[in-house]
C-alpha cells in the first residue's frame, strides 16, 4: 500500500511539474503578444507660468469649439474652431520664412482678396502636425479642411483661415480633422476660448490668454487673445500661433495697419532659441458688435487707446510665450540703450538674447557679464569698447573698457537667482534703444527637442 501511494505521489509531482512548465510557456507567449506599454511624458509646468488662465471677456460675435481629432495623439484635444460673425474685419501677419507652410501661404492669399462687407469668417487650427514641407498634398489638405468648414458654417471658402503646428515634413491626416468638423460646429460657444487655447498647444506647458478693455465713443471695446508657443521662437512676424478677437468697429485696412506696426516691439522682440518657425501666424478678427462708434480716424484718441489695448494684449501673449520657453526657468529682458541706430540696437539685443553662452550662464545663475560683452562684439553693430556699459538690474558691472572698481561678484551672483532679470547694454554712441525678451537655456530644452517626434 505504501509503495502504491509513493508511486501516485511521484506521478502527481510529474503532472504538476509539466503543468507548471505549460503555464510558464503560456505566460511567455502572452508577454510576447502583449502590446508594448504606452510611454507617457510628464509635462512639467513652467515655473514662470501664471497661476491660472485669465478670465477673458466674451467677445460678441465670436464662438469657439475644440475636439480631439487624433491628429497625432489619441484622446488629446488637438483641433479648435473659431467662428466670427458676418461683417467682421480680419487682419494678419505671418512668418517670413522661405519655407512657409501651406496654411500660411493660403491665409496670406485669402487676406488679399476683396470680400463682401457682410461676410462672416472662421479659423480652424490643429496641433500635432505642421503641414509644412508636404508638397502639393499640403495645399490639398488645406483646401479640403477649409472647404469642409465653409460647408458646415455656410461660409465662402475664401473666408476660412487655417493654421497647423507640430512636426514638419509629415503629411497632415486631414481626414481626421474633416471628420471632427460637424462636432466642432455643434459645440460652438461664446464661452469656449480657454478650451480653444488648450487645443492648439504642442510643447506648451500651459494655455496662454490675455485681454484688455478700452473706452470707446458710446461704449466699451473688448479685446481677448490666445496664443501657443514654447520652442522654435524667433518669429520675424508674430510668434507661433496667435488669435486675437475684438468687438471693435474698424475696417480691415485700419486693423491691419495697427497690427503691423505693433508687431515689431512685441512678437518680433522675443526669442527662445533663435529658430523661426515655418508656421507662425497672428490673426486678428474684429466683429464690429461693440456699442462704441466705428474707429474711423487713426489719429483720434479712441484709435490711439484701442491700439494701445491691442499692443498690451500682444505684449502680454508674447511675454507668456517666452515664459513658457522649452525648459525655461528665467525670464530675461535685454535692454539696449544709446545705440548709433535702431538697426544696431536690434542687432545687439538679439545677439545677446540668442547667445547660448549667455543663456546657459543665466540658467546656471552665473553672473558672467563677459559673455554679454562677447555677444555685443559679434553682433555686427557699431560698438566701442571704452564707451560700453554692462549692467545687471540696477548694478553697473563694467564700463569704460573694464569692470567697475567696486564690482561685487557676491552681489551680482545674488541678483542672478531672481526668476526675472534685466541685462542692460549701454553702447554710448547715439539715441536708439531696443528691448527684447528671452529665457535661459537649460538641459530640459535638449530633453524636449531630442525626442520631439517620438
């Protein structure tokens, strides 16, 4: 009896051993067949970000919607639509890049067209794909998307403007955007501007918005704008993607004139990495639905106040783009004074702002003013070593060809720990001045851009 039990135990152990081997093999097969784990990227919000998205006023005659079309990522809101009322004026400025995206070229052509005064308009924007350097397919994508919006909103295609932002050189999956158009049309709401700002983000760490209110003749004029931008920022027009809306009564020509002359000291005065995008676009739409009288004389006080309000919104958005610069931890103003000419002032400001050596020193909180001197020297602007003055904040560090006698490395280093800095360059040669804004250059910038397409 004992022998039989021993034999049974042995057979049972053998069966268990074989069963375990089968289970192990099955587990191995399941592991091989299972999809790879989804890689997720942790988005670290810029330390310079505002506490919250601003409470933007609703602009009469403007509605917004957003949706997840799956242009690049599944489940991520990536398309926004803005519809503006009949009778609206539209103006815009765009990148000067010679490799402009199809949507930019399309917008530029449409803004040249004469349109009936009662025409409405729409703007559709996608993130995740720039639709740039995509040949004839790029224009086809623009045509089909804008025609789809035109049909859904009963607009002429010439009044539908589009923008795309994201990876360059990959065909835009326009079918996905077209499939989302009806959903977007159904969701249009005057209160949808914050969601629209989120939908156009790429490497941005927060949505950007700004507003202003101006007293017109007979009522208030409201201005509200949104923007996206974080890297590839050295605009030469505006910056990345910016959309501003107002209820002002103003003709397209007057609106365009104001917009064009306010670009130089706002969006053209910022840089994150010295790289101009293929897709930069800034579009302003005025619905004319304010109770205030029409702005018909650009010399009037109301016109000046409105332009100042427009400039304030543009400046706010431009600064937010720099504060969200990829990997940024410092917001820096480069303030150039007493240059021989406006051109020289701009050259010096941008040379300092774009210098990798200056930007990495700022990131390391190193008061290395010698790198500023070097940037001035390479700028191509007229400069005299013995008339040059370099300052950090209120502290003069170097002048008359040498550092100041009471220079304190301790005080200069302490200043560099501030989140917002001013670097002053006084050339001592004339009356021209220029301020531009930049950020530091950290290893995080490399991390973001080294695997941007993955």
